[in-house]
C-alpha cells in the first residue's frame, strides 16, 4: 500500500514538473498577433489599449470573413499572407481575458506562430487559430 502511494506521488510530481515547464514556456511569450476585431480601431481593441503595437504579417495563412459569422478567422494557405498587428507586453492575466473573449478551446485555439515585422525581422507571438468546428461550419 505504501509503495503504491509513493509511486502515485512520484507520478503526480513528475506531471506537475512538466506542467510547470510548459507554463514557463508559455508565459515567456508576451506578444500577440491580431488580425480582426482586436486590431487598432476595431470593436474589441479596448482590451489592448495602451500597449505598444506595430504592423506585422503572417505568411502562408489566409484570412476568411464569412458574412454570417461577423468576425474573421485564418487558415493555412500557401502563397497567402495575413496582415495584422503585433502587440507587445501582453501579460498573462490579459491573455486569460482574451482567451475568454475569443472562446479559446471552443471557437479558437491560442497557438504560437512566426510573424514578420515591416523591417523584415521574424518574431514569435501568440495568435488565435480556429477550431475544427469553426472551419467545418464556415468553409
């Protein structure tokens, strides 16, 4: 009985260490690439107000804007680019709020992508990629 409990405890500790490592990696990313309602001048940009941003492009993706949906999403597409903005200094508590707004896990999944700035530099940032359900229903 004691050996079994010890074994389970070791498994739990190892899983927690893995989660800690994943969270550490995720928290290091403080940039967010936006291409729709979160952009400057759009309806949901208020949540990013005050943060530094600049224009950026996501290569080999295409932006779709189904009229019946009311907001855009992106899909992978060679030889296409999505123009948007990258916001800097996006803290984890703000990411959590945006996750709720974007329906992270249902409508979208937050992923890390490589984007290109106007000066040609490549950086990594979060963005929201549509769920399979969203793609299936609106393509």
